[in-house]
């Protein structure tokens, strides 16, 4: 699009779509958007960008007629705006299509992919390039706290972006990352996920194999030494493949990890020789893997280890990645995006190391298309049992999941209780807040896990605790948010 035109985004409040909206606005287009519901942090982000968001979906949101409509991947046939676009023959495309055409062409594209850890690793990689003066462009699936944004359009030659394996649009069921044509890739993990679009692990692996097949011979893949799935995915790569992990044979080997209350330290070996000692304020062993992957690719792109060390030491976190939301009566309330059993395990283990001795609560909303199903129920029970107190809300839009596929909440609670933990199923947010707040005491840590707004629980629980005595305090500068992507 050589002329500056009006672009409307249907489903604009998704993280990637909101970021795209900001990029288009910055590029000079007139941008509008719509969604079923808008909630922080993306609602705040769009407001600050001056991008109007219409709610709910309506054909009137497309008046006056836009020049182009970007259809989010959560939008399906039957959506009133999409039906209007089709009936009126308004030009439309997917988010990855316009991203490639408008922003990726002519750039050296670095893609971070994998079932877990993508957002943090992408943020780390972008921060390393930024602090090294490389002026990168980037697109992240979350709000990176170092930047206060999820995107930037820099003057440098690199475009760093998170590569999502989820499908592209209602008319393109292939993974988003196949549109990005990467020059180099970080592959953090490969596990079964997105049960609504992938039949089994083989189908997931096929998607990642196709991504690997896009990397040119002159590129590079940095892959976690994370088992058979990753090995199958990179086996036929045409470019060099470097592994990172704990084994002696890893190109980038991690040693001497020390998890401390306010920081994490570790050492990295390159081809068996000490390469450097590193630290950052994040908690969790698996954040070390993310940092190692980012450091490895940055080093291969010519950034010095001193520049990498300095960047990691000052790296903060990503919004909704174990973000401390409030402290009330000595109770710490944390918001986390974890929506896969492996991610939940990594999150809760990190909290154990960051808050030793605390009684750990987890309040989970089964909201993702994987968690709403029973396909990983046994793994979910094991993960949740890492907490001392477990509360599970009703399944988000449960009627849209066939009953024989649906997560069995009662069975899940029984499985957790057999592991020696108290587990309660409480259907709605208001009931959760009323019932569990009186049971909480000073020193408790409460992890609220959802990939959505969760009925406003992030505001309702602190308010309820305040009525029970004490005052809520937001996180102060001496406290560091913990970000732990899942175990690879």
C-alpha cells in the first residue's frame, strides 16, 4: 500500500493485532479497530496510541468504508463485521500478510518460535540489540517493560519478532510464522498445544519442520536440546544448528545456576570453554534458557558478550508474566499468562524459589483452547498440585467444547486432592473472591493464571482483601517481577 489509507482491524485487542495497529499508525495510516471486549494491558496501550476501538462488533464499525480490513485469527464466519466485509467486497487480509508486506521486506528477520518462552526470549533479544545500538525493529506478543511497548520500528537492519504457531486467519489455517520467511530462528521448545487446531504432536512438529525449512543456508537455528520433538524438527535443516542447554555436547552450555531471592546468576560455555558469567533480576531456571538462546543468536549476529551481559542485567520483564499486581495485608497477588501445564509448572516452581516458605495459591481460569479440553488433564493436575491451595474457575465458554472433549473439573479437583493439596472448583469470579479472600493470610503468594480478563479478578480480589483489613500497595521499585516461561 503506497498510499496512506484507512485500515480497520477486526479483533484489534489481541496482543499481536494491537501491536500491528500501533505499527500501522506509526507508519502513517488511519487506523481503527473493533473487538468483543477490551481489557488491560492492550486496551490501555491502544488508548495511548490514539487508536479508537469500537465495542461490540457491528457493521456500523466499518462506516465510513475502510480501504483495507485486517481480520484477526480469532474471527470466524458469522462475525457481523466479517460478513459485512465479504458482502460489500471490502479488501481484506490477515495480520501476518500485511506484516510481511509492509514491514518485513528488506529486513534481516530473526524469529523466536516454540511452544513456550517465545515472548520473553523475543523481548530479551530485542533488548540486547537495542542496548547494543543496533536500532532493531521488533514485534512481541506482550508489553515488554524495558520498552513500555510491544513493538518498535527501528532504523537498523534487523526485525525481531515472535513466531506464533497458531493459525493465521479463517481463510488461512497455516501457522502465522510461515509468513515471516526468517533468516534465523530460535526454537525454544516443541510440545503439544493448541488442541483446537492441531490433532496431535505430529501435527505440531510438522508446522515447526516447515518453519525450519524456510531458513536459508546462510542463516542459523539456535535450538534447545529439549528432546526428540525438537531434534526431529531441526534434523533436515539446511543451515547450521546450534544447541543450548545443560549437556556437555551443547554449543552453548549453561552451568552454575544460582536462584536467589532478588536475582539469578549463571555461567555460559561456548564449545566447551567459559564464555561469560551473567545475571538478571528475573526468577526461574527456565528464564536462564531463554536468556541463553537470546545471547547465542545475538553473539552470532556480532554483538559482544559485554553488551549482552549489560543488557541482560538490566532486563525487566513482560506484562502478565508473573507480574506483581498488588500487595494487600502482606499478601502478594501475581498475574500470569500461563495456559499450558508445562508453563504452569515453570511458573509455580519459580515462585517457590522466589518466595521460599510462602504458602502458594493458584487461581486458574481454564480459558485457552488446550486447557478447556481434557487432553492434558493429568498433566494439568500434576502442575497445579505444585501449589498449596488450588482454586479452579468454571471453563470459559464451556458450551463451545464438546462434552466428551471438555476438561472434567470435578475429576481435576479429585486428582489434585490425591496429591495432597486442597482443590476447589468455584464457578464464577465473584464467588471465588468472596470465598477465598477470608482464607488468605499475610505471607501468602497468590498466582492468578489466565490468558484473558478473568472477569476482573485482578481488581476484585485486592479490593475484597482491603475490606478485610489493611491497604493495597502496588509493587515498589525494590521488588522485581518474576517472569518464567515454561520448561522447554
